[in-house]
């Protein structure tokens, strides 16, 4: 599947107005972010008006901005499936051990992930968690397991951690009381989910601190977060090995908080679980 709008932009580019060229340049560079952006956000990034973005979409042959978004979203979904299928076929045809290959790749991922920015932002994230009134955590679809893992680790030492899930209770009811003293920890990797991005935007709107664990600077989670925990990887990966490492480190950092209340809470919880035969 090809992205028709890129071909159409190239075909019309020489005859475009200055305003339309600014939009064209932005779309060609950042089209992977369009499914997660509103027309207002695209207009602001391209330094034009929303009306100009709408007219440009019509110029390209679409009924409007939503139609262009749908085409890109379909392309990204199909491209991801084809990429995963191709990777699976290559593993089968190579005749090598899939387990061995994954161990080697993940070892390389861990060796490459550390950067000065990651180290600095990690410390900022720890401080945000330590000082938060409430700590909200979200991760959906494939990233949900990472969110649950982070929730369980932090709950060992804190009683103000809330895991946000899509289910019987409305997620928006649970975040309606979010305040500037709160922090949101969001986990997400490509393909990203609209819900996670929208929740991030909501927390930023109310003035709360937002922390994203994601895969690259152009991730819509990273774009909408105050603090981004991103790897410095050159090796392609889905990020889960990196995420587990960062989440575990966050848990250890919280456990080292020498606050009498934190330590008392941990000891009481451990005793309670032992008394009720939850732990062995």
C-alpha cells in the first residue's frame, strides 16, 4: 500500500502557494504523527491556519483532514502487520534459533539504550513520582502489561498509585479529579493508541506533570510529555526490553526513598500479606 498524498504533493509542489508549501513540507516530514494530531495542532506546527490545512487536503483530492488521517492510519496499521510478517518469515527461513536471535538482539538493545538525556530525565521522573499527590499510570493494548508491572512495583511502597484501564468504569471519571500536584506515567510504543495520547493531553491541560516511556522523540507520547524516557538505540526494537529495565529502575529508586512513612507503609503491607498467606 502506498501513501497517495505523498505522490500528489510531489506532483503539485512546484505550483503550490507559499502557505501550501509550508503544509506540504510538514506533512512529508511528520505524516506518521497525523493520526494523533488535531487539525489545530497540525496548523500550529506548520505555522498556518486550520482553514489552510483543510483547503490543502481538498487540493490533494480528499474531502478534508479526517479523510487524510484515515488513509495514513490504514497505511501505518498495514505496514506494521507486513513488517512483523516479514520478520517472522526471515526467522523461519534463516534456520537459526529464534530464542538465541532474540537474546542477542535484546542484549544489543540494552547496550545501546543509555544516553545522557535518558539518565537526566530518569532522575527528573523519580523526583516527580516522589513529590506527587497521586501517581496515575496508563498503557494500553500491547503496552498494558508494562503499565501493570509498573503499578505493581510502585504499589509496594506507595498507596497513591492508580492504574488507568479501559473497562467497566469510565477512564475519564477516574481522571476528572486530576490536579497539578499529580503525575501521569504513560507507556506506549508503535503502533501508538489515541486514548493514551488524549489522556496525556488532558493531564498537561490541568497542569499535572507527565512522563512518557516510549521509543523515539517523534513518538506522540514523547511530544506531549513533560519528561520523556527514550532509548538511544540504533537497533530496531519494540522497546519492551528497554521499558522493563526503566520501570524496574523506577521501582528501585522509589524503594530507596528514606521517608519514614514510605518505609512504615512497606513494612505494614509486607506483614499483612504474610499474615494472610498471600506470600510464602
